[in-house]
């Protein structure tokens, strides 16, 4: 199964989720430039930076083939009475290609599974790649946490056709590993990859399930990236804290190089 996964995605997808960082436009431009410079020239990985919305217009001017732009959220409507929201067409018009949906930090602020599903549909209409986050709050020894994951997968994929689902990236981000320094082991990640594929197989079909790109997020850093990438069975990373340091982020990208 791992083999077919790598055949489909020989190159990693590495996304830097800047969250509420950095503090100013100038700092954002500097960080973006530093990241671009640090990325190994010969990398085959797809690198995406997801800055706060406000920085997107400026960074769009500096994006290149090896540094694409993402957003950290998106509205499920194109326009209307939704104060404070940013719609998919707006993002697409600035050259954004990826959008993180259902991050646990947004779910903690009240975002529901239903809203996540609507945001996926709205994003696909504008050809944005939805990077949909799932993950358990904590692990228990009986494996109940797998039910939490299955519920999230069912809800996010509700009503999607297999063709639509194939355009979605699923980011497994165990909440207990986000920003804590506690990373899931490569074995945990591998088990979860198999579980996600089997859940999607039940909901759709095996061929579709095996083709969905899965990435891992949660305290990814230079020191654990290679092991997670080579043994975790997933084809990329969603990086928070470490994406704010150009050198560390570049090292993570380097770790996805296949020898
Ligand atoms: P950290 O890499 O800081 O743990 O954050 C992970 C994350 O939430 C990325 O979306």
C-alpha cells in the first residue's frame, strides 16, 4: 500500500502554517524571502506557505513555482452577510492555491464538521486544494480515538463524489501533538494512515481511498521529519512552529528527499 502511495505522490507536499505570525507585513515579507532562499534548489517537494490573510496580497507578488500560497481558512460562501469572512473566489483571485480547512484551532473556536464539509465544496468550486485537518484530542489505550477520526472523515466527505474527494488533501494532526513537542511516532502515523485508507474505502472504494494524499502535522521538526516521512506512510507535512524558522523549515523539506 505504501508503495502505491509513493507511486501516486513521489514528491512530498510540505505546508507551513504560520498561524497568527509574524507580527507585521515587513516581518512577513522577510520570512517569506528567507524561506524561499533556504529551500534547496533541487527539491522536488511542493512547498506551500499559509500566512495570515492580510499578508497574502504582498506575498503573492513574491511567490514562485517552488513556493506556493495557501490560506488558513475560507468562508463557505462566495459573498454575502458574513462579517469578517474571506471567500474562496477572493483567495483564488490573489493566486492562492491551497486552503487549510477545519484546523483544530478553528474547530476549538466553534467550527463544526458540517461547516468543514461546506468549505470543502466551496473551495473545490474555485479549484483551491482543500487541506482538511482531522485528529483526536487524546489517545486512549482501548483505541476509542479511532472512532473520533472515523466520524471526522465521514463528515468531511459527506456528499462528495470520488472525483471531488481525490482533490482533497487530508492532514492528520493529533491535537495532543500540536505545539507540544510531543510527536506521534512514525508507527502511530503509519497505523493512522492505514486506518484512514480503510475508513475511506468503506465510504468510497479502495482505489479512490488509496489515492488520497495524506500528510502529517504536529510538532514536526528537523530531528523527526525523516523518520516520520520514511516510515509514517504519509506523503508530506503540515508544519506550524518550525515553519517560522527558514532553516528549520528547509531542513524538514530536505528530509522528504527520497534517496
Ligand atoms: P506545530 O508544528 O507547531 O505543532 O503545529 C502543527 C499545526 O497545527 C500545523 O497546522
